[in-house]
C-alpha cells in the first residue's frame, strides 16, 4: 500500500511538472501567431477588493493611527476572520466591542507585499458604534473600454492600465469583479487643464463576463463566444512604429467607429501603460470629445492591419495627445494568467 501511494504521488508530481512545462512553453511562445479581435466598446466595470482598503486616516490619536495603520493598507482579517466587505468588517468590530482585536494587514512595499499583524482597540462613538477611525473602501465601479477578445481562449483584456483607488492611487487589490453592458449617453469634452469623460449607463440586469485580475497592464477576464461585443475579424498582434494608425472607440450610444491617430513616439522602457505617445488627428473625434477622454482607456490601436496597442492616459494640458500601452505587453500578462489557471487545475 505504501509503495502504491508513493507511486501515485510521484505520478501526480510528474503530471504537475509536465503541465507546468507546457504552460511555461506556451507563455514563452509569446504573441507569435496570435490573432485577437479588436473590440473598442465601452463596458461598466465592477471590482471588489480582497479585504478592505484604508483610503484615509483623520488627524489625531485614533485607534487606527495608534495601532500603526497607514493609508493604502489592506485589512484582510479581523479577529481571525476573513474580511469581505466594509459592512462585514464593521460588524466584526461590533462583535469585538472593547477587547483589542488582531488585524492582519497587507502593506504594499518594495519589492514585496508585507503581511503584518496589529492589535487594534476600537472606540465607542456617540452613536453607539465601535470604530477604528479610518475611512475604508471595498469596491469600485466605472466605465472603460474592452481592448481585445481572444477567440482561442475566451479571454479579454481591457483598459490597458490598472484600476487604482482615487484616494491612495494604489492598485486596487483584486478579489472579484465583472464587466457589464454599457452605452454612452453623453460626453464631457476635454480641454486644456480639464480631462473629459464618457458618461454611460450600466445595465445591472446581468454581467457580460467575470474578471480574473487587476494589473498594471489592465483588467482581464473571460467572455462567452456568443457575446455581441466580440463579433469581428481577428487580427494579428504586431509591433508599433511611428506614423499613422487608427483607434476603435465608442463615444456615442453603442456605435464603435475607427478614428485616425498618429503614433508620435515609442517609449519601450516605460511602464504603467505609457509606452507610446499618440495624437488624435481625426476631426470627427476631436469635435465629439476634444481628443482622449476618461472612459476611452482600452480603445484598441490598429496599424497596418495589426493590433498594436491600447489607449491608456490623456495629457491633461493637451487632450489631443495621450499615452498607450503595447498590445504585446497586455497579451503577455493575459497569457501568464492563463498559465497560472492551468497550473491551479493541474494541482
């Protein structure tokens, strides 16, 4: 019996190793021969954190400051229980009452995220509620644009940059999320010194597909093959060169159109989705939006029949210009996520 178990374990380890080698080989192949459907349609985005994020600490001697909490910390456990939402965290504090409670904290540092444990003593406020004295957040919602769909895997990439907390400017720790149908109802035009934005309605009756990650290169998830957003010709992934290109963008209703842009400069050693400088040259898009506006993040860039990138940021003082990320980099992140899922299934 002992020998049989050991043989089974060795076989299982060999299987995991083989799957790992396959996943690594697939990732190493990169974008060679890959064909993706450029999408360009806006979607609503719901993202829920893993734990709750400390977004602000008031001045003074609050329990949060006394125990050592800092802005940007993520509270993942309270009194040994996993924290799932702001409401549930508050209920754990009420349950704890006067006793000191252990908080498990994730703190983003260099080069690794630190896992810390702190002892916090909530205080009873005038309304009868026990509090730490910190503003916390567990979710975010907004509008963005889907960059591509991979018909071979069902994966999609969107935004071209991560979703960050507006107060801490830190990447929102991913717990779960989804994208929703959206239509553009209005546009606040961008002007020098003031970023514009797309304003849309979300259809809350059903999700289009789940998210699986929030990264510096964008958000990623899966969509069903019959989703109306993913109909279209798949294009090869190519390398960007300086010169004319087009973007696909949804700036009115459900309509996705192509607009002319110019790739002004490549910045291959940059990060945070600022790997190209682009300029809008299409008079129709300039008339409609003033250039690049919030909500257009993720709009795919096409050049010479190839998907080469996605719009990410606007120059606030010159909204006709902005930054973009290489499609190849988005795809590498997506492929790495697929490889991780493959390993999880194997183990």
